[in-house]
C-alpha cells in the first residue's frame, strides 16, 4: 500500500485515478518541511521522513505557482503567500507586469526504503541543502533513496474567475479556462500533479 502524505482528500482521489483505489491511501502526517527554493529537496526530505514514520512506501508532493515576471515567486512559498498576501493581491502584483506567463509545478517524491536509481543520488556531503534532506543527522550514509517525478502546466495569470479548485486556481488560466472554472476530472486530466502522478505510475508499474 502506498501512503500519500496529505491533508487534502482531493489529492488522494487524483492519485487513485492513476494508481487505483486499492493501491494508495491517505496518510495525515506533519513532516518537517525544510526551507529551500527547490521543490525536489523539500519533497525528498518529506518522503524520507514519512517512510521512516509509516514503515510503508510513501509519496510526498510539493507544488507551487511560478510567475515568470516575478522571478518565479511565489514558487515553493506558494502556500505561505496564499495565507499572507492572498490570491487577489498576488494577481495585482502580476497584473502590473507586461508578461503574465506562469506555470504550476509539482514534484512527487517516492521512498520505500529499498535501493533503486534515485534522484537526487548520491547525496553530496558538500551540498548543505542536500545533506539536510538526507536525514535527521545529515549523514549521507543514512540517506534513503528517493525518486522524483515532476509535472508542470503552463498558463497565463488573469483576474480571478471560477468557484472551484483551491489556492491560486482562480487566477491561473490554461487554454482559455481557469483551473477554478474546470470540473475536478477536467482539471486532473491536465494538472501538474496529474502529470507527475502519470510518470510515477508508469515507473512504479515497471518495478
């Protein structure tokens, strides 16, 4: 059984579409979220910790909205930005720019305690961020292999539209429709998380 670490049941339903209802279950676990500009580092650290906690294969994702004109802000800090300045203020900042291109990105990290070709692998002791992601003692000999899968969807930022979704969905338009205007199935079919899950499902099925 794969344990998907999240408090959002919508993420679990999305994972079930790619992995099957009997293959994945929700794990409500508050893992340590390291501070990093790299989604992969954050997710990898969380996956290792979640596996150690659950003793079962663990999936952790980290995602964010990357606004090109704002040098990728809010990126890995999207949840914090949503809670502090909010969705409408984020739109106001982006609306002042001529370039309103943006992307949603998701990195899914998998850890099951077994050996496989990992990414990132190996963990370099000279890389402080990577060493911090390795484990509680920062020793790369204790680092568990983690495999990363990235999904991204490109779009344009617009005035808030739509009542569905969550987070920055109302201001993110993809091919003429905001994520908040899409139904759950329509959004999942093209979402950044769905694309990462599709890559993981293909890799996992071949193991």
